[in-house]
């Protein structure tokens, strides 16, 4: 069973833990954001290409693509 903690003690513990957090610099945040956007664009291009290939293959199989 866990020991009960008073609300005041809990707030103090949260403050101590929050002070241990290492926040990213502005540069790190911008670089990471740019990397996310690049990966989203790459994923979008991949899925559009895959969709077109599958659409073409299905249309050939079904016979719509004559």
C-alpha cells in the first residue's frame, strides 16, 4: 500500500521534479520541427505513389484501364 501524501507535499515534489527537466533549446526545437515536416512530406509522397500504383494495378486487373 502506498503512503498518503498531503497536497502541499505533493506540490513540492512536483516542483522538485519539474526543476530536473531539461528543456530543449530554441534551435533544437526548430530542427526537430523541421525534421517532422520533412518526414511528413516524405510519407505523403510515398503513400500517394503507392496509391497510384495500386490503383493502376487494380484497374488493369478489373479491365477498366483499357
